[in-house]
C-alpha cells in the first residue's frame, strides 16, 4: 500500500474536504482525488460518500481510518527513531497561541526547546482563544495555547496558572498602602484590558458581585499599551502577574492587594485534537511543556 495514498485518505477524513486536504498537503485537488481512487482500488471498496461538496466516510472508510492513522504514526515514529539514533530530532511543527502567552511565555520555552532540538522548525501564529481553537479544529496547526476553551474534540493540558493583580504607578495614593478595599479601587481611574476577554470578564464580574460602578477611563486590547498608560499615570489597571514581573522588580509598577477581591486566576492550556495522529516530535513537545510546567510550579 502506498503511504502517500493513506496520508491523503486520513487528511480527507479528518477535514471532510478534498480541497482542504489538498491545501494542507500542498497538493492539487485532482492529485488527492486520484490517490483516493487508487487506494479504493487497492482495497476494493469505496471509502467516501460524495454528495456535491460534502464528503463522508463509508462504513468501510470508518473501519479503515484508525489503521491508516496508525500506519502514518508508525512510519513517522520510525523516521524519528532513526533521527534520534543519528543524534538529532527534526521536523516541522506549528503552534497558534493567544497573544499573552506568545509575548511573555513562549519566548523562553521556545529558546529552551530549540536548544534541545535545534533541527526542529517551529511556525507560530497568534490570535484570540477562539481563533486558536478554530485553527486546531481545522488542522491548521498541531497545537494551540489558549485560555478557558472547551470542546469535545480537543485534549487540554494545563501549562501555567497566573493571577491578576492591581498594578499602580509610583506616586499613586495607593503606593504605600499594604491593601485597599475594592470600594476604593472603584473610585480610581481604571484602565481595562480588552472588553470581552477573560481578563475583562473576571474583573467586571468581581465589581458586579459587590454592586459597584467602576470609573473606567480607557479600554485597551494590548497588555503592553495598558502598562504604558499606567506608567504615564493615566490610571491603574488589573494585569496578569506574568506580564509585569519585570516591571515589579524594577519598581516601574507596584502591586497593591485588594481586600475581599476573589482570586482572579487564568489558566493557559495546551490544546490539540483527540483524533489527530501524535507523532514522536509532538510527543517530545508535550513532554517538554509538561516538564516545564512542573518545574515552574515547584
């Protein structure tokens, strides 16, 4: 059996489209169609039902799919086993990450991963959590890094838990206070991050719980811009700790505890498709991130 034919079959089955499979495999649609026809001739059965542009697996196709996936994964594992013997793991892998993780988490992780596996090429896209999920679901990337997403077709692995904190500029009236009340915070000029985001929802829900009206002077869709606005003394802001770690160390920003405010935690998660073949390179990446998360939590 020609493995290229099996690969086309798996991609058409997973995407439900000959054209999408062709795009992902960098082939023409007629080439994909011809390879499927050849595979069907080899197996002496129809693998797909075609109704216009809609494509569905036949009963025979459903039965064959797990074995085709296993065939491709076995070949990939064998190739990478040889690469490990020869001293290097190599290949291409794509990731889509939410902006915060791409800015503040991925750079260090990628640096360490590529130091271990210098022949692995990473392609990184960025977007909001729903965009990350869409790219994973449509097989456009191997992995996603997102927050608060849930879907029956994906696996989720926690990478990092981070908390939101109130950041103020040096010289603000809260500067020398160990803690303040949420009622006091509500009277201050607040700069909020990204209406509709998880950050915004957490903060808004906290104030709503205490039936407080916020004095919001600005809403911004970029954490770095929020930080700059706070440093310019245009207001104060709730920001994720990881994004202002260096600013706190250099005293460019200061943290103030807010009484009665519930913990505002946000989890970053690695997500990937349950039915996608997991090759050796992907396994190495998952193991690497899990070890990194374990070390960070010590």
